[in-house]
């Protein structure tokens, strides 16, 4: 009887250890003593689940995973490269694994603050800590852009986005071409032309604008397009969204950038909820 009680008391603890042993087993299959001991509880092979869609199809993760091989803007053909370094590790005797990150704040899915392209805004503190979370969170649209054009004034007019819509994510040819999954930066990506950016600012109430490649503006208009969108400081630009396999339509959009005062961009987790 007493033995049974002890087993019950220690069951959770044992379960924990059996998991640790299972993990060690995978890492060090040859180390003696890491095999299951008495066979009471079979070791559970636990693997994390990685999802694109959560909550029974209701929540779409539209954030790209940050990987070594994802593209970075223009000068780089090698992608992001090594960015995650394990500074302390259990394997080497530390009590925990501890990693540090090192990459551009414009890596992967991210926002641009006005300080990105305006030096006076940079000096004045228009950084990612100063963006309005209300702009980044609320109802909005995911729309498909005609695949044969950049996002010009003419294209925007043809989309007939209703007045009053404040948040729009534009899916383009970039998604079909899977440009974010290619390491080398591709300058032929689709983005806003300067006149498209100006048209959006002057003729719509859109304050959150997102696209599916690293710069929001097309390569030939890359600076002018950013100027047009960021000048008012009221619009938040979200870049490099992962829009594969998400039906176009109305969603509750939620984007939360890392809170880093002084940074003119920040990696951002974005989700769409049906
Ligand atoms: C552990 O330490 C060794 C020797 O200093 C080093 O080569 C190895 O990269 C370290 N491993 C980890 C995971 O920190
Ligand atoms: C978009 O513009 C870029 C240059 O800014 C060009 O290379 C690309 O071919 C254009 N894409 C389309 C679909 O027109
Ligand atoms: C953390 O440590 C465990 C045990 O040493 C190891 O299996 C795991 O790979 C480490 N984590 C990373 C990110 O390397």
C-alpha cells in the first residue's frame, strides 16, 4: 500500500524525468543510463506541434518564421545568416539553455516606424515604441492584388476598397512566387509605386498597410513609396507578411511589434482571426 502511495506522489516528478530522459536519449543515444529504467511508465516521445493555423481554423499566423536562409534587403545574397547563438547550454553544464539573437530590426515580418526614412522623425523619437497599437489591432481586410501589376493608384482604385476601412493587407504576386522563402533578395518584387502610396494616403482611411515582401514599395520607387506612406506618421507599415493559404476577406488583424525604444523597425507577430 505504502509503496503505491509513494508512486502516486512521485508520479508527476517521474513523468517529468522520463521526458527529460527521452530528450537526452535522442541527443545522446549511446550514453548508458539514459534508457528507461523499470518500465513502469513508457517514455513518451514528445514533439512540439508547429502550426500555421490555430484554434480550429480560426486563427491564421501570418508571420514568417525567422530563419538563417530567409532573404534580407538588397546587399545580401546569403540571407539572414546565423543569428541565434546558444550562450549557455545544459549540454555544457549550465542549468538552462540560453540563447541570444542578433539581426536587423527589419528582419522577416516587421513594421517600419517613420524614423526609418526620415531623419528628423528618427531624432524626434518616432520609433516602434511610439506606434499606435490601436492601428495595429482591429478589423481589416486581406485583399488580392492583380498579379500583373505593382500597387499603383490605378490598381488601388480598381480594388474598390470601401471607405472607412482602416487596415488592409495586400497579397501580391510575391506570395505566388514564394519570394520570402528564397534566400537571395529579388528586386523584381511587387510593391507600392509612389503614385499608389500617395493615392492611398490621400483617398483612403487606411492606417495599417501590409504587403508580402520585405519592402512595402516597389524597387524602383522604394524610397519615394516609403516617404509617401510614412510622412504623416499616422500610417503603420507592415512588411513581409506570410499570406499563403489564407482566404481573402475580413479579419480581426492583430500585430504586436517588439517594444524597443530607439528602433525604427521591429520584428512583429501578426495574426488574423476570423
Ligand atoms: C560547449 O563547449 C564546447 C567547448 O567549449 C563548444 O565547442 C561547444 O560549442 C559548446 N556547446 C554549446 C551547445 O554551447
Ligand atoms: C514591379 O516593379 C518592379 C520595379 O520597381 C519591376 O521589376 C516588376 O517587374 C514590377 N512587377 C509587376 C508585376 O509589374
Ligand atoms: C538545450 O539543451 C538540451 C540539453 O543539453 C539540448 O538537447 C538542446 O538542444 C539545447 N537547446 C538548443 C537550442 O540547443
